[in-house]
């Protein structure tokens, strides 16, 4: 009797299950329209597109912009990788995926960047935005200014993490553009996106894109995203030989199907891309980032007159020049900024990426050179100031060498002690190179004069 009574209930359950499988699941999948884009990263040429300009929910692809602005803020001196960020109640309350930050906790920016890039942590993304702009709303406005400057004309950001919010929309084309800018504008940080796991300060986090990174030859990034409204999104990049392809998918139905589609699109890109093509990097945004110049720390004694004074060969330092007093703290900050600037402006090799795994390090005491090379007529030098200690002089020499690599490459750093302090010199230059180096340094408001052969 009991079995007869439960039979209709079971039948009703079967009917409801069938309706869910046949109707509701397809409808939920249809809520995330499909869009795709494939480009040759070297030239920016579009190799394939489908619904590329349809405005859709980007989900955590949003964090690509959050990270782009974080890298920009570090470069501008607005914040450093070692800045201790205080976590707000707003950031700590973000839903998963999250790092597990607590309200009032302090954590270095570098760990928040790793968590947002690798684990796609929402609490870390919000904390980054609040640390840079003061509030998530102000940071969203900066995200939109940056998007316009990058040419992302169909994108509107409302938050730093990408959780679904009315009006928070982007396109496959715009996210592909952003991925290409991340690759070329900040190559020193790009290695983040290929890490299978990384130390995020309070725990080790795993990469949300690790399956594609492991399965597809040459894949090295970039960013995944998922919400119910968006479906399974991914911007991926892969390099094989001289070729690099970026493929974007919006609206995948599962992680597996999305990864399979991205692999198919990357294959298509490698088939269609020419073996050799001239590299045409995207132009970085010309706007001022936060609308104001970043904080710049300079050693005192900067030239305050003409930025291009007449050359003064063989003229030694005037007796009345004041001694420059530079504290170790100021010099350390200046060197860190110079290291970042040199990484961005100088040629980038495959083994010179800034490693966010370790704290910023300053090399041990540089070697003091006491002999000038006489080869090739390189008997000239330049002086960049007098300091109260050998340590201060050596640190400024290191900072200056990194900031002006193009003209000071091959020169020798030399600290000369006299009755008035420690002279910071670069020696072993030709007259033309010494003159050029001084002009470039003076244009950066760094005191400098040339030293002729003795």
C-alpha cells in the first residue's frame, strides 16, 4: 500500500526532472550568448571574430583592468608593491572566489596582485581598487577612463572584480585589446598569468586557468571568468616560435567546453597567422592615469635653470656647490622607482621579468672602480653629486645607471673621497657620450656636469 502511495510522487519528480533537463538548462545556457575573437598579438590583425562587438558580462575578465591599473600605479609611483594595504569591511565581505582577507588586516600589495591574477580573488581585487583610488566607485571611474584611453569603446566597468552588476559590460574585442596591452605594456608582470600556483601572503593559491596552461602547448595566460549571467569566459594567449596568438571566448557552457573552444581558436590563429610579421606594439594610453602626476622622490640638488644648458667641457665643479645630503630611506625609495622605470623603458629579455615571488631586493654594495679604461678615447666622465657617505654615493650611482641605461651602458661607477665628501662619478665615457648623458640627466632634473681627461 505504501509503495502505491509513493508511486505518483515519484512520477511527478521524474516529470519535473525531465522538464528541468529539457527546458531550464538550455534556457540558462542561452542566457550567456557566445562571442569570440582571435588576433595575431604581434600585429593586432584580427584572424577571426564572432559577435565580437556584442556587449556581454565580462565576469572576472574585469580583473585584467584592475591589474593593468595596479601596474600603472606602481610605475607612476602612486603606490609600491610593498605598500601595506588595510583591508576594508567592503573588501572582506566580497563573495567567493576570495583569498579570505579579514577586515582591518594589512597585507602587501604584491600579494593582492598575485591573488587577483592567479586565483581571481574578488576580495583582493576590491582591496586593490580601494588602495589606489580610495573607494571602489572612484576606482571604477578610473577603470573607465583607462578603457577609453586604450580604445575599449564598448566597455563600462562598475566594480573591480567583475561580479554581475547592471551596466557592467564589455565585448570580446575590447577584452582582447586589453589582453594585448597587458602583454606589451607591462611585460615584466606578465609571468604572473602563467603561474600554476603562487604565494599570496596568507596562503598558496592555484591558477584558475591551470588546465589550459597544462594542456595547450605554448599557452602562458591570461585570465578566466565565470558568473551565471556571463557563462565561462576566457582570454588566452599562446606563443609558438615567433608567433603569438590571443583568443577570447565569452559565454562558454563549462570549463571543459570553453577550454576546448579556446584551444580550437588558438589553433585557427596559428594556422592563419604569417610566420614572420613586423611587431607593432599597441600604444600605451596617453592620459595621466589618476588625473594627477604620481609621487616622485628626487635627491636634492636638482638643476633649476635651463634644462639644456650650454656644454661645459673640462670645467671642474665650482667651490661653492653645496653638499647633497640624502637619507638612506629616500635613496632606497628612489632606487626602487628607478628599478621599475628601467624595467619598463629598457629592452625586456625573457629572463628579466620582475619576480613578485620575493620582496624587492637592493644589490649588495656595488664594486668601487678605481681605474679608468683608456681604450677607444673614453677618457671623459660625469659627476652626479657629492654626498656625505660612500653608501649614499654608491646608491645614487646605481639608481642613475638604471634610469639612464642607454647612454651610461659600459661606463664605470666610481666614488672619489675628498675633503668635502664623496663624489659620485661615471667614468670611461667618450666626450660625446658624456655630454649626451648629462643633457639627458639634467632634463630629468638630476644635477650633472662633465669631467674632462685629467
